C-alpha cells in the first residue's frame, strides 16, 4: 500500500524524469496493485518507454492488467505499431484477451480506414 501511495504522489508532483524511470520499473513490480497504479499513471499521460507497457501487455501475470496495458499501448501508438502489438497479443492463452484483441483489431482497422478516407478528401 505504501508503494502505491508513493507512486500516486510521484505522479502528482510532476518530476517527469524521476517519475518516468520509477513508473517504468513499477510496471514490472511483483505486486499487482503497484503495477496497476503504474499503468494508471501512464494512462494519465506520464510518458514512459512503450517497451515497458508492451512487455506488460504480453507477459504480466494478471490477465486484466495485460488487457489494460494493451488498451493503453494501442491508444498511445500509431496504427501500424498498434496492429503489430495486437497481432502479438493474439497468442495470449486467456480467452478474454483474445476477445479483446479481436475487438481492438477491428477498431484500429476502422480508424485507419476513416483516416485514409479523410486524407483523400483533403486537396
């Protein structure tokens, strides 16, 4: 509980460089609550290396955190990178993850089509 509170405080203080390395490390913490709080900070806009979030999306022991990390990764990535992350995540053994990945693949594809259509309309 103390590490979670410390992560929250770190995110609120705004010391970006220190926060970035601490949160990236916390994404790999043994405690699920600490990993979840670290992911929340990333979702709130704290910049961390996407590799750390990618690692969590593929290998975290918690299926819920893998799904949330993948959602975050897709939201922070361009279309091509998002598709690559999603294709790798299809190998996940959890059926909830596979269902989520299929939904997200469709969403990313639709967003890419809409983007392409709007760029074709520009002179």
